[in-house]
C-alpha cells in the first residue's frame, strides 16, 4: 500500500484565513454603516480560495491512487459526504428550529429564512445546480453544493490532471485559460461575473477554480520550492500580492490566479522543511474553518434577531456590545459545532461504511482529507 500523502499543515491554516475573509464580508454591514473597504469588498472570493484549495488537496490525496486505479469511487464519495453533510444538515435543522421558534413568539425572521420550496434542494445539496433558486436557509451552503458537484465529477478532473502530470506548466496554462475564457463568456451571457454566481450557477463557478487547484498541485508535485528560505519568501510575496490586488480592486480572475500561486508557495513550506503555520493552534483553526463558515450566518441571525426582540431596535448596525458579541462569539460557536457535531458525525459515518477509499486498504487506514 502506498504511504499516506504528506500533511500540508500551512494549507490547513490557510482555510481559516479564507473563512475569516468570507465571514468579514457577511458581518461588515451589521457592524458599521461605513462602506466596506475594497479588500473586504472582495471577501466573497474567499469561496474561490476554498475551491482552488479543494482541487489541490484532493489531487494531493487521491490523484495518484486514481491514476494507478487504486481509488474506490464509492468510498471516495462516502468520505466526502461524511466531511460536509452532517454539519450542513445540522444547520438546516437549527435554522428551521430558529425560524419556528421566532414565529411562536411573534418575532419575524423575514421571508428569506424558511423557504420551504427550496428545502428539498437544500437537503440534497443541489441548491447550486440551478435548483432551489428561491433561496432561504443557510445561504453560504450553496458553496457546499458546488463542492458536492466537484466531488461527484472528480474522476473527470483527475483524468485530465493525470494525463497532464508530466506537463504541469501546460496544465496550469490550460486551467488559467479556462478560467479567463469561461469568466468572459459567462459575464457576457449572464450579465454578471461568474465569481458572483451562487444559487443559479454555483456548480459552474467551482469548475475553473477546482481545475486550477488540480493544475497547481501538478506544478507543486513536479517542481516544489526546495529551501525553507525560498518558500518563505515566495509565501510572503504571494500573501502581499493577494492583499495588494484585493485592496486595489483588481479583477476577480487575477485574484483567483494569485490564489494558485499562494497555495503553491504555502504547500512548498512543508516540502522545504519550514515550520511556518504548522503550530497546533494554526492547524486547529484551519480544522474549525468549515464549521466557522457554516455557522456564521446562523449566528448572525441569532444576534441580530435577539437585538430586535430584546431592544426593539434596528439590527444594522448593531449596538457596540452586540457587535462585540457577534464577532467574539462566532469562533466559540464554530468550535462547538466542530467538536460536538462535525467530528463525531464524520467518524461515525466512516465507521459505519463498508467502503474502501483505496483498493486493498480498509477505509480506516486510507488517507483522510
């Protein structure tokens, strides 16, 4: 059996920063009447960072097994389902309970929460496939639906990546070209940027990002940065480039391409022996990032509706003390969701499965992702 792929801890930590960027984008209007600064106005691109990172990590864990015909597709899909579905389902149930409780006490959560017509698509994680366009429930979960699309079609991405494994620069060029062309065609056709698509075209939005992540993995696999000093310098340069591009309002496509460079550089920290972003605290924050992303809107609804009910006051912007509660409370809530729901449910689903991730290896010993 092939050894488990190396744990790239800096990329786990990167997930936390991506989640915080998205959370800041959603929370800004509730915290201050001031317009978002440009760098935060690009916070929705934290989702693109997740998408590119997902393509990279899944290629890192599974591409070689796919190419050598050792990957069990059913086991792969079950592992991915156990990764995202329990917390998604829990947030659906929690928001349903929140909405019904608000109705019971005569409070209003608006008409954008309990949208029953979209519940089947939400339940099946199909809301970003053009189904359930009436929205409602936990809006950020559209990206989980898009991820689900990428998981189901992973063999197509893996086939293309495996075919180009000895030509990584060509793979990166083709992925970048796909992103540029698809974004231009989509914007001309739909009237808005692909990076702004959610319920209507979210499943398409992930495609060029996931492909870029797969191609970036091929480049990192073939030509990683070899020394810690070079990897650290490249990582700092990539972070600076992303920050500057966001602050200057650069085109979304350019920022997404810079995400590929950032992931390549941070991935090289591990192969070069650097200990940057490998401390347990950073890794834990990265592991909690999915829960942070999933609970940020439910927690926002709890706080803002609590202000409306308790103070009979407008919830945007929040009074200072409640703004502090909103920001300071979201990570502890996410940590509870991660440790009490996400991790136990994932472990239980993987234990109950008789599927294998890799042929000849039981699921319990296959590499986790």
